């Protein structure tokens, strides 16, 4: 029987410790470790589904991660973890040969909100755009993600990124 879960700090700490120890386990052991932690949560826990998805993703099982990420989102995952789930779902879809779905998810995510995950969302989008043959747009998205982190040239790089996205490709 599962006890009620209300963001217990001890559970969060144990999950964080598990992730820090990922390289000390083989893949199956690590998935079992995360599963044991997720099993402490209620059956309809978005957080449990998210952690399961992450464990599958991080151990080379994107096909098993996708349904867990989708379930976490359907169950109402919130905050940074929700954005991570979208980004990681899109990455898994891309790795499974479904980059169009990845582009769609990430484009919608960038339009939905903005936070500290914007760079990761844009980086993943740039990869997916490359996979669908939209390389100029991919470079534009990558430059947009990079520009805020440059010690100088933020304005000019942002302008170059915008120009790349607006100019038609000259490749043929």
C-alpha cells in the first residue's frame, strides 16, 4: 500500500542521490533502483511516471521512456520537471526516428512558456530540425539559445539568428 505523497524532502533527496549514483550501477540495476523509489508514490503519480521515463531514457530505452513521459504529462506534471519531460519526450521521439513529432512538441513548448529550460528546449529543437532537413532554421534556433550566454555579441548573434530563419536557403 502506498502512503500519501506530498513532496517529501527525504524522497526527493533519495531520488537525487540515486541519479548521482547512476554510473555505479548497470542499466538494469539503475532502472530497478528508480522503480523502487517510484513505487513508493501513488499509482497515479506524475512524478513516478516521469522518474521511470528518465530511467528508461538514460539507460538506452527510449521506446519505454516515451509512454512514461506522456503519462507524466497527462497526469499533470508541473514546473521544471514538466518542461524536462517535454524536452526528453521530444528527444526520445527523435531518437526513435520520429523527428517531426519532436519538432511539433518543442515548437509548441517554446510558444507555451519561457524559463531556465529554454536553452535545452532550443538545443533539442535544433537537432530535430536538422533531422527533418531544416538546417538553416536549426542553426538559427541554436544561435538563439547560445546568444544569452556569450560575454559579448548577444544582440548581433540574436540578429544573425533571426536573419537565418527569415532568409530562404541557398542550398540546392
